[in-house]
C-alpha cells in the first residue's frame, strides 16, 4: 500500500496563519488584563488617597514627631 | 519566511482573498508587484538543475542544501534524488545520510512526510547504496 503525497510546502506559513493571530490576541488580552487589573486600580488608589490629602496637616504631624532638622516640634 | 510572517500577521483572515496568489507559493518567493512569482515547478526545476551539475563541488553541495533547508518547504523527492546523486559524485555518503536526517527534521510534526519521501527515494537509495538513518540505528539518541 503506497503512501499518498502529503502537503510539503508552506507548512510553517500554515502554522503561523493559525497561531499568530491567536498569539497577538492573547498578548493584547494579557496587556489589557494587566492595565485594567493592576495599573488602573493603582492609579485610582493614588487618586483617592490624594483627593482628601491635607499636606499641612501631614506636615505638622511629622513636625511634632520631631523628624525634621530644620524645624523642631512646637514644644522645644 | 519573514515575508510570510509579515503578510499573515498583518492581515489574518480578512485579507485571505487578497493574499491568496502569494499564499500558494509561500516559499522563498516574494510578493512582487512587478514580475511573475516563480511557480513550484520552476522552483523544483531550478534546484534539480543546481544539483545535477556534473562537476558540482563539495562547497556548492553544502551551500545548496543549507539554502534549500532554509525554505518553508520539504524538498520534493526529485530534488533530493538530484542532491543524493551529487553526493555520490562527490563520494560523500555522510552528506547523503545527513540529507535524509535533515528532511525528516524539516517535516516537523507532520509524521507522514518522511515515510513518503523514503518510499519515493527507495529506488535511488538502493541504486546508490545509501542506508537510511533508521537502518543504521541513528534515528534515536
């Protein structure tokens, strides 16, 4: 029983034709997942933190804690 | 090969109709906007002629095989026949057996190609006294 002639040309092209769109799609999905799963929540967390941030209050808290050299707590 | 990657990745399924003329001859041929693309038969004939050169030298044999292996295809039996005869003229049994190993490797996951090639090349292998890697036990580690 002799063998039929198989397809011998363009095998890589055929494989790429199938796999490359999948690869691109998966890469885009991975990038989108990271953007919306990690970076956007992170940015939102920072935005939320600083929305009600009172710099002077924080500064005075640090000052009273005595961590600065140029300005001492109000007691000294 | 790179041209195949660029063509296929950029357009995917949408441009199947547009790229089809190139797709049927996707080997070393480029998608010229000028001139005709080489047909498969012309490609095969060119390579058969290359290896049929009576006074081909060892360098040309190696160069030819390396170039041929670089294409996105498994060489036709008639090209391999021509190359094996060139090996015979050069008294290079090692290269002859290596050619068989190479085309098996080129088939990749397509297990049907190599048995077909051996089937087609059997008369030549017998005539030239070339053993296959399998017969020599060289097909496994």
